[in-house]
C-alpha cells in the first residue's frame, strides 16, 4: 500500500513522498519502510512515514484530526477478513427443535439444547454450551468454551469472548441452619452491539433480569452480579466487579479493578478511576476515585496536603 492510499483510508492530508508501506509498527520499532502513529508529535521515530495531528519535519506522512480514529480506519481496512464460508461441524450436538440458519458457522464439540434459537450469520466457537431457551440474535460471535445458561437473550452483532459464563446463578444466600443459595429464576438480557471479553461472568437475575445495554464494551475478567442494570455505551475495564442490583447509567466508564457495591445507582457520564471502591450513589457527569470513592478533585487535594513538604 502506498502512503497516498493510506491518506484516503484515514481521511487525512497527504504530504511528502508517496512511499510504499511494508509494515505498521510502534514508533520505537519502526524503520524506513514502516508507518507509525505519532500520538505525541514530539516523539522521535525512525519510521519513514508517520500519521499525526501535524506535519512532522523531514518525514512523509498524513495529517489527521484524531490519531486514534485514523488507527481504527486503517487497521479495520487491512484486517477485513475474506467472506467466511458457513460450515457446521459434524461433531456438534444440536437437539431437536433447534433451527440453525445456513449462514451460521459452528465449530466442533458445541452443544445446543432444545428451545434455543440461533440467528443468521452467527459464528459459534468450539466447545460452546448453549442451554435451553437461549435466544441469540443475528451476526453474533460466541468464543470457544463459552457457557450460556437457559433463557438468556442476546441481541444482534454481539461478541462474547472465550471461556465466558453468561447467566449462571448469582451469589445470593439466606442463612438458616447454614447458608443456602436463593433460587435464581431470572435471566440475562444483552442488547445489540455489546462486546464481552474473555473470562467474564454475568449472573442471571434472582427474579427479573440482569441487563447489559446497547453498545456497552466489557473487558476481560469482569464480574457482573445478579440483577445489575448497565446502560448504553459504557466501558467496563478489566477486573472490575459490580455487585447485585446496582444500576449503571449510560456512558459510564469503570476503570480497572474498580469495585461497585450492591443496590447503588451510578449516574450518567461518570468516570471511576482504577482501584476505586464505590460504596454510595454517584452523581452524573463527575469523576471519582479512591477508597471509598470520592470526587476526584477532592482526592487530589487531599493527596497534595498529605505529601506536602515531603
């Protein structure tokens, strides 16, 4: 690919020589035949071509308004897969009454129980277990060895990573002579365009539903407890945990290893920084951090006083 072609793909302004691009590499690894993204225009690189928000002296490149969006457009273009040929392995178990569209691909050792519905264009990895009454929408991807328990409802264009567990009974107990688990008769509802990483657990509702809203993205190693409601377009990062019956509103970002206690409400557009612990409701349009989580500017002022004079 020539650099001028790259400029068209990323919707940027080409300058310099129309170099042939052999590789795309990080700035510190790039060489004369490589293209790199300079998120920091002051960073030095040996790359022959650069993409940045301004012209880089003595380089050929592309000027863009947003490097991250440019990276998305280019990587999406060069990683576009050839059209998948639908194929259902002979080594799968599909119970009676399950209709699999011809456009689906199912890898070996998958089990699909009776009453399940699989939409068109789905790709189901090896060793997946899909329980009775599960409803999977169109063009979904289910990673290897994922388990989807009964009555889970999954929308369209959903991606679930390998080894995830969707719809298991939640961590709810009553103490009689000993702790006994509350029966969980609810389900999980996952809306359109949700992405769930690998090794994620989403518990079904005790009664009612655990809901993950449209467009929300969930990182690896996240736990979402019973009856949690997550809004649209949220980002839940690695090793975060949300306890039962908490409501997370739209456009919330929970950074890595954040813990949110049960029966709380997190307002819209909230950011909770890494390793924070949320024990009370959070007001919309604010940033929080710390244990317990407080408004971020308050935490920064407290830290400044604590370390003053050291």
